């Protein structure tokens, strides 16, 4: 397999002077001497003209001679090459690609909508020009394929109630998923001489048909987790209250009164609404 060959053609400004001398000198000579022979210099100048090329910063020209690869010009400037060369322009600038939102299934089989943002540039002009048919379309197709594969490798989120406890998920493990996506795309695009500068998920959500159900599930999970924390804290506070009352001998409580006190405190601490106080002006028994 051939590799990229960097060349530096002849100075274009020098050949421009030659072109101007041949072209305008031939016209002046024809007019002055009424001779057809200076026409040859005009024809020669016209033949030279297609050989001028201009390479802008972060640009390149791939040169072919009757189907044979000659080399690539990457250094910016004004040059002159063989007029018979076919000159293909390939940009070396970084390009952004924002993929369409794809509907795929995650590791658990849940339909999700996902898209990616890719920053890439051409690194090897020979591979980009000759190893693939259309390198820009190749980037789009392979990026979509990589995103589909990535989505099937990880779940959207963790669900402890189903026994799913993944360390890496699409929603929470942004850095890990981006690294995996970048590696996958880079391997796919290396055949086209494309360098991946950055790849990350641009959009991620459940598909519309299950979005509402999953939202309710996430809300229920959050409520259960919050209630768990509330109960855990309430138990700790009740335990501390009974311990402090007994330690300081503020009041002596038998088991029945302790149970009543625990019940009342748990209701106050774990209730959804503020408790309404009831004043007891009698004894502990009434």
C-alpha cells in the first residue's frame, strides 16, 4: 500500500514572470512585426497557465499524472506544477460533524435517542483520496455505526430494583463513554486517514414511547431514596432522644411509653406534612 508523499513544487512567482513574458511578449511581437512565429510563445504561455496552484494554510493539493499518484503539497504558498497534473484539493482543517439523532436500543433493550458531536481532520491525504470513495460520507456513516455499537454496550441508567448495577452508564459516565466512543470512531476512520480530535455524546434521551414511563420510574426511585434517608435520620434522632432522656434522668419511661414516644416521633419526623401539636395538660396517662 502506498503512503502519503510530501513534495514542494517549483516557485510559482518565477513561472508567473515567464508566463507574462511569453504571453504579452508574443502579443507585442505579433503586432510589431506582423509575423506568425511569435504565436508559438503565446501558445506556450497558455500551456503553462494551468500549472499554477495556490495552497492556503491548512490546505493541500493531491497531484496525479494520468492516474498515477505523484505527491501531496501541504506547504502553503504559490506554486507551479506540470500542467498535465490532476490537482485534487483536500482541506486539512478541523471539521465538526453533528450526527442525526438515532433511535437505538441500549444494553437493556430500552429504545433511546442518541447523537454524537465529532471533531475530525484529514491526517493522511493519500488514504483520504484513494483508500475510500468519499471520505466525508465515510466519516458520517462510520460515526453512526460507532454510536449504534456504543449504545448497545452500556445501559442508559442503573436500576437497582432489577439487579442492574453497571459501573458505566450512558447518562452518568460522560468521560468514560466519550473515551470509548472516540476510540471506536478512531479505529473505524483510520482506514481513511482521518484523525479524531474529539468525540462526545451530543444528545441522549429515552425514546418518546417510553419517556413518560421512565420519567415516572426515575421520580419513584428518587422518592424512595429520599424516604430511605429520612427514615434513617429519624431512627437516629429517636435513638439519640431516648438515650439523652435516660442519661440525664429527665423522665423515666417504661417500654410502653417508649413505644408511644417512638411512634409519635417517627410520625412527626417522617410525615409529609407538618405535625399539628396537641397540648396535654394532664398526666402522662391522660
